C-alpha cells in the first residue's frame, strides 16, 4: 500500500460527508467536487542513523482539492482538524506503523481551471512511518 493509498483510506469517509470524491494520482474531469492524493517523496536517510544505514521513511503526500468556488479551501483545514491531526498508530503494511502526520507547508491556491472556473487548492503532508 503506497502512502497515497493509506492517506486516501484515512480521509475518504470525511470527504464523502463533505460531498467530495477522493482519487489517487489523478483528477478526473467529473465530479466538480473532488480530492486527489499524490505520492511525492518516498523516504530519506536521517543523519543520526547514517552509520547503521537504517532509513526512516518520511513520505510526503500532496492533496489537491477542486470545487466550484472558494469554499473548497475549507476542505483541507476540515480534514486536518477532524482526521489528520489525530492520525497516528495506524498499521500501514507488514511490520510498519504510521506514527504521525504533519502539514509540510501551508495551503496554497493553485488557481482556476480555464474553462470551468473551478477552484483548486493544494497542501502537502509528511507522514512518519516506522
């Protein structure tokens, strides 16, 4: 299971309550209210463990929200408040546990789609998996 798939499963029910469908790695043309989750980075070597060669995994997922107007920006903050802030100690595969999720940057406006004028907002989240 990729980090994006783990993230999708975590936010799926809340997004559906808000009227948004969740997709992985793509944003289809329909529906208007959609959330897309993308894997961006898959891990890095932490300096304190370079001697042993052990790697801590800190994947980053990018979440893009599309809506009919500017109210779509509230979806990212709602997801953080209701789901992601308390997302920890979650099994995510064989012998791995999601320890913590933190915002990697602030929410940004990606602008409007040219033809439909639907709005897009994006934010990245870092996951600590042991």
